[in-house]
């Protein structure tokens, strides 16, 4: 990833959808838990001796990075070595995380989207090198050449020319747009880089992939994934979208640090308009099955009626998903202690990151969601997989745990305290963020005043791809509202000259922003631009791409 190791939400996305079945609408009966770890009287392989203190190690990661609950599963050679929960589902409550606790897996959903497309290709319903417009004739990017040449495979590879997180404000935080409306607005999202010229993580093209799956299959994304992936793999606890969660379910609550300081529960999010990018809720119990199918080259655990192996997808399809499409530049580690993790190669395939560690190829992905982040990592040569789900926004926690497991199998002679290493990296990043704001403070002209009275900034402003934001004056203060995003409501305060800060009412967003107004020669507002204040704000708050122009009173709305 291009995000720092301390990043809160790493890659985002979400899920859908329509009417649930009666079975899904009810909280499932509590099932007996599997043995959490290997014991001498079970058929499971034993944990490596290097993981004898693994429980204590995970707890140290929870405490160091302030994570209430973590779940981990390890698979090896087709068997589950361990699946176990640690800590609490929600801060201040007694319910504990176990192997069947559901977490939002966010961008780890992307691999399911890639598998669905490859399945449809095997069925002859599409070709991965088809043009997107062959399936969605109305599809448009903001560049005619890119529109014409965009292939289905490109949707999964982060090489479109869009900038990092471009268009994410169309669905992050949740908006009232439909999936089709999101994709239609892609025609106005600026392309800032060359087509297929480099890597820049996006979520919006997975909304396009969602619609391609629906068009080719004749099913909703949710129904397709449930029927063609969850069911054959045996992932009978996994759900698509928080709207399927019901009272009594074993589900974790996400947590975020309000103002980057105080850990608080955050409400579950339903992302109804970009389902292919992420949003599946799953447990380590179910994801252990998913990892074993992946490591088996698509072969399912259950045989067919003729006794022959059944496949989720072909060996060739997996080869395509696990082949580098987009090289990723390898940067320098933020601290020397992270140097051993620097890969020899790095790239992105079809919804999978591809790199190496200790001479072995890694196939992996992360997921970021309000209050939850996760990582799933496969080592194909060793038939090894590890998944870490957390209910707080700490990439450092899942990385420290993942590499402890990988070391036990790949580097058993050396035991590194990755918790301590990542703790140092986090503290350095936080200090850098503090320094960034201090520089803003030092450059601030405190005696300056806005060019206009506060009422002069009141009005509706329109961006070509997002739509409208409204600024009103309430109780002597300016209030800013994003028209399609209920969570993006905040108070504007003068910063300097014609720049203001926007402090969002929801303090767990950690996305306060600057908004700066440009005036014409007659003192009228020509446009407004925004950007996040903190470098630690998640990239999905892509305020910097907005070009907000004042809307004349009586003008038609942005959706007209």
C-alpha cells in the first residue's frame, strides 16, 4: 500500500443490498465454537513453538495499539491450525470476541469481486479483456480514450489514471447516491495520471465491477456472492452489508479515536452504493475456509456427487488473479527497524497485493472501515494463511500480529517483537502529523480577517462530480453540509484571510478540513477549495479534488 504503516483505514469499500431471506433476517442460533488452538487431543496441526506465547503477544498488541478486540485464524496445508478471538466485542461491555464474531472486512471484499468476475468469464458470460462499454454502454470516464480502452480487468488493478481514493466522497461516509449514480458521476471525476501508467488505489471502479457482475449474471451482487461463493465455500456465517445484521448476532462494534485521542464506539456503516469494493461482514472461522480454497488453487473442500474435486474457480483464473498487473514503487521504511519487511518486488493483481517476505511470495490484502481494519495474508508456497480482524483503526496491530505468524514459519530462528517496532513507527507518524499542524499554525496570519462578512459566504456550492454543499449561518456561526452525506456536517471557523477550518460534528471522522474561498476582482466568490488538515486523515476524504463553484439562486439542482 502507499499508505503509511500506521494508517487507520487502509482501503475502503462496502456493501449492499436488497431484500434478505428469512434465514438471514434472524439471529442464528449460537453454534459450538471450534477448539481455539491446537491441543494434543485434536486433529489440528500443532502451533509452531515460536507461537507458544501467541495469546500474550496478541494481548500486548491490543493494549499497545488500543484495540478492544482481535480475531485471528491460521491455516496450513489445508487444515486450520488455530482460530481464536481475543478481547471484547465492544469497549465497556462483557461480550468477548471469538472465532465466529463477525467483523467488517472492508477491502478484503475486493478478492470476492475478482473471483466473481473470473467465474463469469469461465462461464462465457464475459471476457476479462472485454471493454467495459461492451457490457455497460453508458459507462463514461472523464477522458474519451480511457472510456474506450477501459477493460474489465482494469477495474481491479488500480491503474486507471485516477488519483488516490478519487471519488470516494460519493460513498464515504455513506451517501444517498445509488451505485448507478456513483458510476454515472465517474464521468466528472478528474483523471490526473496516465492510463495504466502507475498505481493509485481506488474504490470507485469496483462500483463499476459490481454493475458488470450484475449485468452479466442477472443477479444482484449480494445474491451472486452468496450463491456462487459463500455457499460452495461453506461461509454460512458471512453477510453482505450491515443491513443484514440483526440483534443478538455475534458481531464486533468498531471503535475510532475521536480527535485522534479518545477511543469510542462508532455506529455500523452500510455502504449500499459501492458493494464490490468492500463491506462483507465475516468471521475468522469463515475466512479460514476462504483461505484454504485460495491456497488449494480454487479446489473446494467438498467433492462432487461423482467423488471428483469441485472448484470455485479454475487454476488459470487464480493465476490471473495472482499475477502482477500494476507494479508498485517500493519506498523506504519510516524507521530502520522495518527494513526487514521491505520487499524485493511489489505489485497489484486482480484485487490482491503481491510482494515477498523472507524469499517467499505473499498474496495479501487489507481492509479499512469506520472502526475496523483487517489483513489477510497467504504464502502459497507453504500453503500458509493468516487473517487478522480488529475492531479499531490500527493497521499497526494487524501488521504486528501477521508478521509474528509469518516469522514462526518463514524465519523461526529469529523472534522479532513487531509490536514494539510498529509502536515506534506509529509514534513517529503521530509526531510528524503534529509537526505538520504546527507549521500551519506558524504560517497563520492571526490578525487577518475574512474579506466578506460571514453572511457573504452563505450559499450553495456545486462540484461537478460530488454535487452540492450548503453553507448557512446559524447562531452567528457558519455551518457546512454535504447534500448527500449526512455525516459531513460541521462548523466553519475563520483561519486566516478567506480560509476557514471545518470541524465536523462527528469527531470520530478525524477528517477536519480547510476550506478556502477565491474572490474575483469585484469581491464575489469565484470558487472554494478544500483539503484535509491532518496528514493522518484517511485518503477516502478526497476533499482536495472538489472544485466548488457558487450556485446562483434559483438554479437547478445538481441532480436535475
